[in-house]
């Protein structure tokens, strides 16, 4: 649940101008997350969110790209949510914990890899269609590196 909530926080601050923890708390609750202010505060600290000055002269929450790259975020999401990855021909199958497939699929879609035609997620399974078997093999290898943090 924490990973899904933090993924939602990233989405909310990317798509909205959120000035206070109260604003973030309200948006999370509106999206079905039953959280407290203390939980939101811990998430902000753990995710190293910062406040930046926007064009209107107000401060809003943002993701610090210097210390937090999208790859680090995806690596955390994949390493905590994905239980297995395999492929057959041009179809990659990713298994996740219950309720995590949508978040993992959204993160995967944000990567926009060449050779990936599309993806679909259920509750705990993601299907990714690729153009070729070699694209599937490459995707699986790269995702396994992302999960283990071995990007060398």
C-alpha cells in the first residue's frame, strides 16, 4: 500500500500545484487513500520531496530530480512490487503483489522503451506486447537489472 500511495503522490505533485501537506492529504483521500497527516509527512520526508517556487510566485511540492531520479523511483517500485518477470516470444509477463500491477504498469509505460507496443495490467499481472522476441528478452533483462539495482 505504501508503494502505491507514494506512486500516487508522485503523480499528484506532477499534475497539480500542491502547496501544503493538507492539500496533498485531501487529494489522497479523494483518490481513496485513508491516510493521516503524519503518514503524508513521513512520505514527503522519505521521498525527499522539496518545495519549489512556481511561475505564480507560490511554493509547491516537487520531486527533487537532483537526488531522486525517475529511475530510482521505478527501481524502488519494481523491487518492492514485482515478484517475477518472464517472456514468451513477443509477450512479457510481469507478476506483482496483489493490487500493485496498475502502479508498476504506469511506471513501465513512463519509460517508453523502443520495441514496446503496449501494456495492460490487471490486479497482479501485467502483459507487455513487444515487436520482437529480442525486444522481449531485452526488456526482461533490463527490468531485472532495475529490480536488483544492478545498472552496470
